[in-house]
C-alpha cells in the first residue's frame, strides 16, 4: 500500500529531497515540526506511511523533532551508520526508503529510553481532525489530546 511515490518525489522541496533521498540533515532548530505538539500523526513525506504519533513526541532540546518510538515498529528500518566519524543508527521508512534521521539511547527512561531524532523535512503532519479523512483512522486511538 505504501511505496516511494514518484509524484510525491517531484513535489519535494530541494531541502526535503536532500534529506530524504540524499541522507541529509537539516540544521538544528530550523525544521517545521520542532515545536509542533498538536495531536496528530507524522507520516513519510514520500510514501505516506505512518511513522510517529504526537503522543510519543517530546521536547529533547536537540533541535529536531524527537519521538520515543515509531507508531508501527515494522514501519521503520534501523541501519548502522558510520559516516562523519561516528557510529550511529540511521532510521529509514520501511516502504518509502526515506532517510528520516537517527535513533539514540538517551530518551526518557520511563518511556523506553530511546530518542528518535527525526528531520522535519522527511515528515508530513496529519492533524487529528483530518486523520480519518486521509485514511489514518486506525491510528486515532494512539493520538492523545494535549490539554
């Protein structure tokens, strides 16, 4: 159902293309969703596959949107990344094969201890009120209203 969509690729901004297709990283603090905390679902900008829910997003202070876990474990692939003289774990969307960011073991310990550090440029946010209409109603129970 989800795949790398050529039409979606053609609509990417240069920054979205650089991040998702060329393994780029946006500058810290510049991404569209760094300070977004409204209820909803984050999906792959290329394939539309569900990646993260707002209930799992937290303020990490790292400069990128941070999540404690993917909405579907099978929705992301984790790969060893040895670029830039570091050993890290890259996160890619399973079906769209978009570069999303990296996962680190320094997240909230009471929520599993992981921090999925994700580029805003790889995401599209679907507000809770639009999830059903856009075909993501299955995930509504995982989205919490923040009061």
